[in-house]
């Protein structure tokens, strides 16, 4: 299959300033997702694109040997979401399958990505999204999801796990993504959706300051 992936990394961030350039274990955060993509056995180097409007971020990508997709600054605003970014990318970079690898998940590995790609292909999914499985009593909007509060409490090992989207990476069939976006205005969760469980340590997503401390501690531990 003709596969291309984009690593989406803008300069701005509402919650953590310039987080893609923030150092984690002495390296810019964005470099970890690039290295994970390069470590994949199933993605050709020339099909890895760093999608950014920021010259400083682009320079990191060039130094690591990946292509740069020069993002329109309009698509670097806070209100722009993954559906729009991927539609823009896949309309310009023709391919059968389009993927996204997320720099705010710096603990993703090349092996994780390859496992997701194999799952995507073997099950003929239209969309594949990473999740973290939690086997704990869970609520949403104060309502129990995977247990009944009107009975003796379940052992956690007997619960159906809840599946929390981690956004480490995603893959989509390009044609169906484009068609669904143009018809319905979205594409990320379209068609036959597959969920790819990710290791809890690899599923750390950088959203707030405390996430940086967690990821940095794990990366330092792994480097020793």
C-alpha cells in the first residue's frame, strides 16, 4: 500500500507554551515522534512528513532527515482540529493510506506504529485509533459506564475495560477519509473504526505541565 504519514507540530499551544520545542531528557519533544516514525519497519523514510508552520520545528525535521510539509498558517490556529489538518495533507500528498503520528505522545515507539499498521491492514479498517485500556470502575457525566453501583462491587480484574483514546497515532484509508470529510465535515472516526491498545507507559500524552514531568522521568529512566 502507498502509505504517507504526517507528524503534526505547530509552534503555538494554549496550555503549555511552545511545547513541541520543549526539552524532554535534553531533546525537543517533537524529535521523539520523528525518531519513532524513522524506527518503523513499515514506513518509508521519504513518506514521513513533519507538518508545521514553524521554521524552528521544520529545521529539527530536516536535521533528522524527514520531509517538511509547509502548513498554511491558517491551519495552525487553536480551533483547527485533526480532521482539517489530515484532509489538507492528504489532498496534497496523494496516497492509499494516510497516517498521523503525534508529537505530544513522545513515548511512542516504531514497534507500536508497526503493530498498529498490521492491525489496520489485517482487519481492513477505514480508521484506526490508539487507546489505553483501564480496568477500573468508570463514570462519564456522573453515570457509571462499566459497572452497576446497585450491587456488590466487582473485582477490577472482572470489569470490562474502558478504552480511552490516547492519540499516539492514527491511520485511515485516504479515499474514504476524503469522501467522508467532504460529505459530512469530519473524517477521524469514520467507517469501520479499529482501536489499537497501547502500553500505558507509551500512552502518556502531553497536555499539561505535570505530563511533562511524567514523560521526562520515564525517558530518563529508559536512557539509563
